[in-house]
């Protein structure tokens, strides 16, 4: 007979890209760490690229500034992906 006072842990998987709501995808874009699934992280990368392009076009940024901003954002996205591969998604 088990006599534990804690309820069993609910280890549900995070919904994938197709099952996620728009709110969950928006939250994935806002958080600093990687999204719960690879598909949702790909969405975050694509949305970030589109947003960056729109901002750079709107402010008519110079080539050097656009290249520098793109490199910084790309390095950040690569870091998110690498962290997700090593910790978040590797546990599945």
C-alpha cells in the first residue's frame, strides 16, 4: 500500500506547433529560453526573422547596421536552439 501525501506528477507533453494556441506561440516568442518543442522554436525563429526585416525596412537601416543587427539576432537564435537541443528537447 502506497502512503504518499503528494498526488502523482502529471507529465503531459507540451503541445506541438499544430496543437498550440496563438497565445502559446506568442509566449514562446517572448520568452528568453527555447520553446518546448522544435516545431514551435522554428516558428519563433521565422517570426523573429520577419519582424527584424520589417523593422529594418521601416527605419531604412544602413547595410552595416542591418548586417550587425542580423548577426546579433542570429547568434541569439543559434544559442536558443543549442540550449534547447541539449536540455529541453533531449529529455524527450
